[in-house]
């Protein structure tokens, strides 16, 4: 009996994953990043949502605000009153693509770049009789929309450099008017009468992070060799 149960359990697990794999819907969002002007022809963008599954899917579209916290998480709220989205929802046939036009309707002369999210969210509706006997898995894809007036630039200030275990932690504040994407990052540490230039694996944990205009983030990197934790250090970022 025990042997029979052992044989049955893997079979049940295999069937479980087979069911979920067969009914899982998948779709793609392009682009994941869009920069719009506050007015004029550049104030709108067409997103493409592609259904890569073998079944039709229902998808709804929305925009949200972005408030960035020091740990990188975001607080979001609905921003659909600031955009025109057409269509707001769609049923996308298998292996087809739906174009979604997004137009900015908000402030025409912002003083700094404004950051939002574009969200494509699958709706778990039954589109066929077969769906009623299957478990439906849904997906949500999230892109970025920036409303970018002319002349905006990021400006980063680094402070509160400290050690925590085997990490070096520091606070980066973006006092500029545009988001800063820390790609190809180099960190110059100054202190104790010497300078350390860090890049590549040495800046793992900070590389690629995004800091919105007017926000700040606490970032960490591996504790560099040769650094005296009791020394007061300064840092400059190049990206």
C-alpha cells in the first residue's frame, strides 16, 4: 500500500503541473519604458500587448502614480484621470497583438519629470465552455511612463555612508528633475587619505537601480577591501 501511494503522489503532482501549464495564459508588453512630452505630438504613445498563448485572453489597462520609498518599493494610486487610454480593455485572440494608445492629459508645464506606471492586467473571465473546467492563471505586466519636459536632468547626492555586516550602505538622494538609472555605475569612495574606484561586481546591489526625481533610496554594495569602517567617507557616483 505504501509503495502504491508513493507511485500515485508523483502522478498527482505531474497532473497538477500539467493542468496549470496547459491553462496558463501568457502575454507580452512592449515597450516597457515610454517617455512622453507634456504636450504636442510627443504626448502620446502606443503600447503593444501580445497574446503568446493558444487561447484568447481578456486584458484591462490602467495607469498609476509612483511614490518611491527608500527601500525601492512603490506606493501607487490610480492615475487614469491624467491619461486617455484606448481601448481601456480588450479581448486578444491567440497569438495576436493589441495596440493600446496612451495620451497624457495632465499638467502641460511641469517643473520636473513626472513618473507613472502603465499596467496591463489579465482578467480571469471564462471565454469558452472549456474554461469552466480549468484553473485560470492570470498575469500582470507593468511598464514605466515618464512625462519629460525639456531641460530636466538628474542630480545625485550621497550621504550617511555606513557599514552593516559585510555590506556598505549609503543613502542616495536625487535632488534633480529627472530619474536616474544607475547603469554602468562607478562609485568613487574618498576618505582616509585615499580613493577607491569601484565598479562591476564591486557595486553589485546598486548597479541598475532607479531613483526618481525628488526621491531617495538606501543602497548597499559588498564591503570594499581596504576600507576602514571607522573612517568618515564620501562617495561620488558616475553612471
